[in-house]
C-alpha cells in the first residue's frame, strides 16, 4: 500500500505544525538534539555519556536496551537491566529518554522508562507494533525503513496516529541504494519532502548512514541546514571499545564543539534549540 489518497490534505496538516510537548520539551517547534550511546552497555558507560551530553545542552538521551542486530550472535542489548540504567540516567540528568521497542511483548517495560519509544528501521512496517504504540501515551520516534519510500513512512505513522496517539516523530536514517562507499545513503531531501506531506516533526539520524564518525558532523550540519526539527546522534565515552556502532560514535569529549556548531546552523535555519519550557 503506497497510495497517499487516503491521507488528509498535506497543506492543511502543514498548518498544524506547532510541535508537541515531550516531558516538558517542545519537539517540532525548536531543534531537538538527542544524543547518547547506540546501546546501553553498562551503568558506568551510560551515566558517563548521559552526564557529558546533558552538560552540553542535549535535549534528550538516547540508548537502546533492545537492539536489532543483523547477526543473532551479536550483542542483543541488556534488556530490562538496560531499561533500569536508563531510568537512573533520567533521574540523574533530567533528560527525557529515547529507547527502542523491538517486540510488542516488552511494551509495558519500555513505556515505563521511555519518554519517546523508538521504532527502528527494521520495524517500520511492523503494523501490530505500531498499532499498539498508537494506544499508549508515549511519543513515538519512527525511523524510515531501509528501503521504504516516504509515502510508506507516512502511512506507517498513520498506524500510530489512527489509534489516537498524535505524538509521532519521523526520522530519516539513510536508505539502501546502489552506493557502497558508505553504509546507507542519507536522503536529506526527505526533510522538506516529509514536511510538505505532513505536520509531523522530522528529525535526522546522521550516525548510521556514514558509519564513520568523521562524516557524522557534516551530515548533522546539513540536516540542520535542511530544516530538520532535530538530530538523533550516537555518542560514546570510549568509542574504540564500544560494543555496538563504535566507529560512528562521536567521542563524548567531542560533543561540546559538535553541539555548538549544530546549534549555530540550526539557528541559521531558524530552529532554536529546544529548552525546557
Ligand atoms: C539505532 O538507533 O541504534 C538503530 C539500530 O537504528 P536503525 O533502526 O535506524 O538502524
Ligand atoms: Mn546504532
């Protein structure tokens, strides 16, 4: 199903672009800088990264407790133990938590800690999962599938909206193309194209497409310049020894300068960084 015929008039919906509140922070009306490790590896690692990004003005903390890994033999996440660590990081820093839900059976556990429940690229078209999230009061971050069109992404979001949950954030994270020089092709045209189609906030993940940390900042600045409502970026206190996605993780020590430059470009694109309201 790829038709947009059954979607509300996009122009009418674009007028509704006022954003929404997530734990006291406005998403969609300012620039939301979400940062944190790919995965929660340990209490010490997660709290170190949380402290570092909180100190430099991140809007929210990311970190997966349930990881969708290409190989079933790779680290799959700490599960409930990871969620508890994220809960502690939230208490300690005040940062709202963004964490992934892989399996609908973990919904209650994840929703108890997450301010925003992430649906990963591989689950974008998991319609029962989206429907269940539509029945919760948690905001949803919906990542574009590896080969999904924008219409398919918007229709996936409709599965959540249709159940009454209006707080959905769309995320461009790179798609599969013929290009093999990097992991995925970051499709930044998705930002203006999605904004034309919907009233929903649109953010960019600049980490997974490059797969390399030196390309993360240029893609972040480009995303901010393109009018993205925010960024979700991977940061680690010791990237060389990260359990997952280390090569693309920004070092926590780099984050201050990075955040400052992203904020400067976001300001040029007239998106002020969201602060607590
Ligand atoms: C992630 O955010 O760590 C992740 C696995 O993302 P994606 O679903 O976009 O691959
Ligand atoms: Mn990752």
